[in-house]
C-alpha cells in the first residue's frame, strides 16, 4: 500500500482538524496520484472534506472504531484486519492511505511507499506523522526540485521501505 501526506519540517500534518496549509500544486499531485484508485481514511478526515462527502472518482474506505458509523458512497471498516480484508481485491499499488494521524500510524507497517510533500516551515500543530527520516526501514528514492508557493519552499519526496 501507499500513503500520501503533506508534512512540515517537524512532520506535523494538522492543527485543530485542519491542514496546516493549502498548496495548490500539492492538491494537484494528490488528485493525480489518487484519482481512479482506493483511498483509506479515518472518519475525522472524512469530516474535513467538502460537505463531509467521499472523494469523487475514487473508492473510499473509512476506518472508524464507531460500529454505528455509516457513510453514503463509501465502505466503512472497523479494524485494521477488516481493512486489510477489504483491500484484498485491489492491487496494493492502487491503495493510498490519506490520513489522519491515527490511521497513518496504524497502517504504516502495511505500506511500502510514501509520497510526502515536505514543507520547509514549522507550523503550530496538534497532529503528526511518524518521522521517516529517523526510521531506518525507510529511504528517500525520489526528490523533486525545490517547489515554491509564495514564500514557502517544499519538495515532493518519495520514500520506500527498504527491501530485506
């Protein structure tokens, strides 16, 4: 499985249920990577989408501990085991974990590719992504040229789990 995330220089991903910053080129890359594929997300992340609705042109799978939770036009699962069963019918290269922090933490062991937009700025934050730079199992295998959005600089990085 893949995961896709935008992080600041401290690996923060959000604050008070919101993204840290909205960068149009990051959103475009996210759409290009995930359209026509499977996205896996938590209920709180679903709540942040426009109208709280699933992303269009993707199979949305929501991981929620709330057994009563339902979402129109999405599949809801209640455990990592149930999720792994749900994605068995898909090519794992077509499955993208898209957040939030608890979903990333639970599913990181099952992912082998991470698409990370790393923003060279530190934001006030209350949720983080595990620091892959400090994890010996992961390495950067692709790095874009430096990107700019007003006064922000950022890179599109691809991390892959080391084989072996």
